[in-house]
C-alpha cells in the first residue's frame, strides 16, 4: 500500500495538476484520431468510440478544474479543506459516461435497423489502434499518480481510460471480423456491446463517488492500525471508545474518546493526548484528529462503541482497586 502524501504538500498538488494536463491533451488527441477513423470508414462502432472520446475530453477538462479546487488549503468557509470536490468530479464523470452509453446503444440499434456500408476499413483500424495506444499509456500514468496521491479524481479517470482501451480493443477485433466475413450487421452489434460496457463503467464510477460523499469509514486495515497504536498506550490509557473515521481522498478524519485515570493532571492528560496524536499523524500524514479525554469511573464498565471496521472487542485492564 502506498504511503499517503500529506494533502498540504506542494509536490502532491503539482503532480496532480501535471497529470490532469496530460489527460486533457491526450483526450483531445484521441478524440481527433477517433473522429478521423469514423469519417474515413463510416463505421457505427467507431462512431461509438468517438462519442466516448468526446466524454473523455469533457471529463479531462473537469479534472483540470477539480484538481486545482481540491488542493486549495482550508479556509473559513471550508475549514476541513476542499478534497471532497474530487468525489463530485468522479460522480459527474460517471454521469457523462452513462449519457454516452445511452447514445452509443441507440446508434447501434439504429445501425442494426439501417445497416450501412463500411469503407476504407484498413485506414480506420490503424487510426483507431493509435488512439487505443495513447489511451493505454495515459491510463498507466494516471493509475500510478492516482494511487500515490490517493486522488479519487485521477483514479476514476484511469479506470475510465482503461475501460475505453478495453472497448477499443473489442471494436478493433470486431471490425477485423467484419473485414474477414463481410457481414455489415456485425458493426452495429459491436457498437451496442461497447455501449453496454461503457454503461457498466459509468455505474461503477457513480457508486464510488457516492461512497466518498457519504463519509464512508476508513478501510478496515487502517482501522486496525489505529487500534494497534491505541493498544500501545495500554499502560497509560484505561480504555478508548467512540472511534469514528472518514476519508476524503488522501485526507483522513479521526475522532476518539480516551479514558484515563481521573487522578491524572490536566498537563499529563494533555501530554498523553499529544503523543497519541503524533502517533496517528505518523500513520496518516495530514490527518485531522480530534481526541476527547474523559475520566474512568470506578466500578463502571467502559463500553467500547467501535466502528465495524475495527475488529477489536477486548477491554483494557480494569484499574487497580484503591
């Protein structure tokens, strides 16, 4: 698992902006290639590719804007930062993909009912292959940067481009079959298959965006790391509960209640809290942490209300009898 990069790091923002710019330029290049391929051949399958290419351009321009917004520092109106803008971007991209899928499927059905003759197929295949290679290279690059920066926007765009590459390969194989069999109805049938695949990708991106906007808890392995760190303070903590977490891109939000000996001074309790916060910040750079200290009540069993992701149910030892 890659080490999260602090959201305030200038290097992260610069890498994301550079990746967004590369995506925008590549999307314009591939759109141009796909339009040329369709214009040369008149293939419905290549028309579906061009339609998805147009969605790629709009999505890429949106990524350029959102990356700049998401990396803006926190302010008075947005004290928790702007990272959630990335989830909106992924959701909008999913919606655009769904619209493209509907248009592609409609065109495919129309082509089945009114088949047309494909021309200059060899030239169209070469141009479409060039577009697929460009998208594949950019998808690899975006995927790597998205993982290293934990950017939902770049990760979603990488998934979208890989889907585009997969459909392009399917179109190329299908058009080769058209060339070999001279069956014109295969072309619109391929377009419909491409549309269904695009539809699946759009639904997946929309679901991921919704999960981020719904403040989903941190992953289970990260929750276990939090529990392990707190257990390391077993000699000073008498318990912990009400652990709540969420994440927005690379930013983590962690809240917890810490139970301490009531005889502990305010200064000592503050020092303990600082050390726990430092440990959590080392695990999750850039995390926003809120820890609440409360005294242990003798004879009262501490309830541990942990989130489902933290599979720890044992209690810390009871304090010694006075």
